[in-house]
């Protein structure tokens, strides 16, 4: 508990920096504005700004990116309520109930509950984040190269098995990412490999343009194919804040969503969407008015919003505690840390505790700022969703390119950004996991380095390498995740085949009846 209170105190000390407060405020504003645009996820919002953080001290950069994540999680619910178009998948259930309330003339009620649940869910999850991440930091004292390899292996396999619809495509995406990570100098011998005679590749491929290209630019390209006419969708609303009785009614759902969001968000590969769905289901089971869910339930909105906001802190538990990204946004954050010279992994908190303090500061101050300005932002963002979305997306792409170029003044990095954006677009189109590939790029060097260093430590004995207690446990858990993903894939395939057979039989019966 000493480390818990010390981390909290140090975070509050950092928060006394006036310039840091300005940086966090800018992050919250940008996150809210970006989140209000359907298709502009936290990955895009953070990815666009990552290149501009390299002129900042690392603590400022981490706090800024974390604040963006907080803002996006709140902002993506605004269009879900006002025009029925969720900013991210995790806001789909908010759209289900919130847009129904909006059409009933209860927009202020829906927006107010969203604001209340977002702020409290985010605030309470900060303490749960510290309670979970601090014990993980203690494990680093007993971890050597074999255990570190196992953790990197877990990070690579977890998101593949949990997020990829097709486990084989997930493995292929991870293999692609690992291949990219092998380009450049050998981590032990420093011999150049796979550079194809290009001077730019001798030092390896920078992780940031690859990760931002795969996760953010690919989503921008995909979003550019979708067009919404806001003038046909937007309607007028009256923003009247809900009374205390209405807020008291949804408080149990907020607490439930916060607990579920923090825990589920801490499981790599699940994140806000899974947390929101699970919280919504549990809130419906516990509600005295389950018939309202899907038809304008404030409890449903509260559980969903608290969960997806709490998941933001939950996702940071494996990211900072184990070096395993909890989501696509956390992959981008780890890529930014790489560019600042920090090595993601279990030793990160021990070697650079200031990053943990900065992350808590970013969460805490951003949440307080959201509490102060969130309601005003909710009313102002209605004007933002009337903007021409195509111009916003093109502007975001140009901003990303300029920011990437500014890192090393390298045109080649911009080329890589666009190249992997195109690659990521086609990966998304054909069902390959861009998150799996991006994580493999970020973790690839650590995976290879610790594998080879561990084998040297064990004098080449693979049995001794894998039989160490922690190593064996983590590798076994990784294998279980892969098996779980495979079973899910097969179950889904059988279900889809059965549905196709039923639809075909119904079609044939209809044709025969017509005759």
C-alpha cells in the first residue's frame, strides 16, 4: 500500500505544473472533439497527435495522450445520442437507448446521464488502476529473460486470440508484424539484416509510422469511404440537466459499470467494447425496469458509459504493468514511449516510475477537467457534428503526415506511414487483425531479444528455458488463449453455416410455395 499512496502523492505533485495542466486541457478538448466524429476512434485521435509529442518531455507526452483517451471516450457518445451514430463500437448501446430518448425530446436527460456516468466511472477507475498495477510492478524483481519472453509472447497471442474473427488470419497478421520487427540490426550481434540494400532500413523500421499507419491511417482510409449527411440526421434538442433523483437512480449502474470496465479493460484484447456489453447485460439483469433497456433506459446508458470510460484506465494496467498493450490505443502509446527511448515491459514502472505518475496525473486531471467542462462540451459538440466529415478526415490525414515528418525530418517515414496505412486498410477489408500486426511490431524486438538471451542464459536448453515456473505458467496461459480463440472461430463458423442453411431452406420453401 505504501507504493500505492506514494504513486498517488507523486501524481498530485506532478499535477502542480501549470504547463502540464495546459497540455492535459488541450488533450481533453482534442479528444472530445475527435470522439464526436463517427469513425474517429481513440486510435486515430491519439495517432494523429503522437508525432507532436516528441518535442515534449516524456511525462508531458504520456499525460497528453492519456488525456486524449479520456476525452474521446466521452466525446464518442455525443453523436450516438444526438444522431444515432456511435463514434466507436463501445458506444453502440448508448446509441440504442440515447437516440431513443433524444427522439422523445429527452436529450438533456441522455446527455446528462452520459456526462455523470463518464466522469464518475473514469474517476473511480483511477484508484482501481493503481490497486491493480502496483502489485504487477513487484513481480519484475523475479523476472529474467525467460519470463520476459513469456510476457512478450502473451502480449502477442492475447489480442490475436481475443480480437481476430479468424484465428489463422490473426496469426498471419502477427507473423507479418514480427517480420517487420526483424528488419535492421540483429539485437545481439548488431549485424544488419533484411535491409534489401536500402540505407533507410539499416537501422530498422521505426515503430511509430508503422503502428500509426496500421491502426490510425488505415481507419482514416476506411472512414473516407463512408459519408453521412448530418443535415438530414441532426435534430434540435433541449439540454436540460437531469435532477438528483434521476442521477440517484442510475448510480448503482454507474458503480457496476465502473467495476466491470476496470476489470475487463485490464484483460488484453477485450477493452471498452466487451466491458460495455457485459456491463449493459448485468445492469439489465439487476434493474427493476429491464423492459426499458433498448427503449430509452437511463440505467443502460449509465452502465455502458461508466464501463467504457473505466476501461480506459483498465487497459493501462497490462500496458504499464506488463508491457502488454490493452488495446489499439495503448499500442500507439507504447510506440510513443519507444520513440522517447523507453522500452515497454514489466521493468518500465521500476526503471521509469515517472511515467506511471504521469499517466495517473493525466487520468486524474483530465477527469476533473471533464467534470468542469464536460456538460458545456456536450452542448457545443452538436455544432461539430454538422461539419463536413470528409474535410475533417482529410485534415486529420494531413496532420498525421506532417507530424510524422517532423519526428526525424524523414520523407521515408511519411512513405512508410502511407504504405502501412494502405496495407492496414486491406487487412481490415479482408478480416486481418491490424491490432495484432501492430502489437507484434511493438513487441517483436523484445520477444526476439529475450528469447535469444534466455536461451544463452540456459545454455541452449529449451526444456530448462520453458520449465521455469513463471515462464511455464505464462506460456501455458498463452496457449490456452490460442485454443480459446480457435474454438470460438470454429463455433462461429458452424453457427454461420447453420444460419445460411436455414436461410436457404426458407428461400427454397418460399419459391415452392409461390409455384
